[in-house]
């Protein structure tokens, strides 16, 4: 049975992401596991972080476990009420571990072979902070697994269209195949979008896109895949237009080690890109040896 990992710091955005994960898990017939990480420093305490002295750890761990238990109960109860106990009901488990957030998440995913991490993000700071602030930055940079980032105020709705901003690289074909496994549960459309900067566009784009689509059709085995080319003065504005006007329920990107995502969401990001925070963002790892999930 598949299990989705949901890290939590018991904040409102984390709670919202857990609710989203519960709906998603029901749709793809998976369970969910809540995970809390506590940083520990020898005889030190920093109020600005979730850190605790070692001497206090038994009390901290007991409190975290109780909070996880209550959170799990709320999720299960909400699911039972909303779906009237009908159909598949995800089981909710939980764990609390000491360590850096990224390490705890990575170790749990690896140990239990989880296909996806679902994280909540604070509203302040826009998508630039969402991708490059502290824990999420470290996770995106080092993860070998997909991470789904859920904006703080986003409420789950049936997933009908998933947009994948592809660079038409051959490696993206495996990502499309993984997305098809996810989309088939919801009978969702997959929109393959190549957002190209006109100043760097060349005559070979059509040939590359045709070859890419041909190989996708041969390997993905899913008949609801479409393609769209978006041209603009820069990629930022192209993705901004896609998020605002594409009527999509999830945006998908591949992170290529300081490449594609950092180029898009770097410090020069325009204010309009903050509109992306209204859409769940699924980030696949482009690192060598990255694991693609089998949904």
C-alpha cells in the first residue's frame, strides 16, 4: 500500500497541507503518515527555531506525539464526515523524530519507500520564499523524490488538469510517465507546456517537440496528454500566464540542481509570479539517481 508523507510543524499551513494530502490519498488509494522533526542542540535553545535542549527531549517528544495523535484523529474524522464513510478511507499514522527536518524527511521516505512528500507553505513571501526558504529550500535541493508544495490558503478540489512545464529533455519523458500514473486515478488531463523565451527560441523547437511527443505517446500509455507551446519575452511571464489563465489544478516542474527552477524563481522574479502560490506545485528531482514514483 502506498503511503504519502506529510511533514508538519503543527502550523495552519501544515494542517491545510495535511487535509489536501488526505483528499489526494483517498483519490489514489494511499495512506498518509504525519511526520514531525525536532532539532536538538546540546544545552542550547534558540527561540527563533524549533529547537530544544537535550535534557527536555522526553517532554518535547511526548508533546509532539500527542499533537500528532490529535491531528491524525481530526483528519480521519473529517474524511469520514465528508465522504460519509464510503469508499476507500486512508489510514493515518504518525512519527516524531529528532534531527534536521530535511534529514528526517529524507530518511523516512527512503526507509519506507514513499512515493511523495506533501508539504504546506506559508503565504508570506510568495513562491520565491516557498522554494528557497530554509527547510523547503534544503529539501528541494537535496531530495531524490517528488515534493508537492501546497499553498497555505489552497483548498482541495478535484484534480482535472495537471500542467507540466517541460524543457523537452529526454529525461522529462519518465516524469510524464509518472504523472500519467497519478492522473489516471482522477481521469485528469496532462498539459505538456513548453514555455520558451522568444529571445532564445530557435527553429528546432517544433522538431524537438514533435520528437518528444512521439516518444511520450509511445511510453506513457495515457490518452489524455496534450501539448501547448507558450512564447513570451521571458519564461517567468509565461508561467505566470499559465498559472493565471490555464485553469490548472497543479503545476509540475523538474528541478535540475540550480538550473531550471532557480533560473525561473531567482531573485529577479516579478511580483506577478506570486500568483503561483495559489496553485499546488509538484517538484520532481532532476538529480542523477532520482526516484520516480509508481502511483
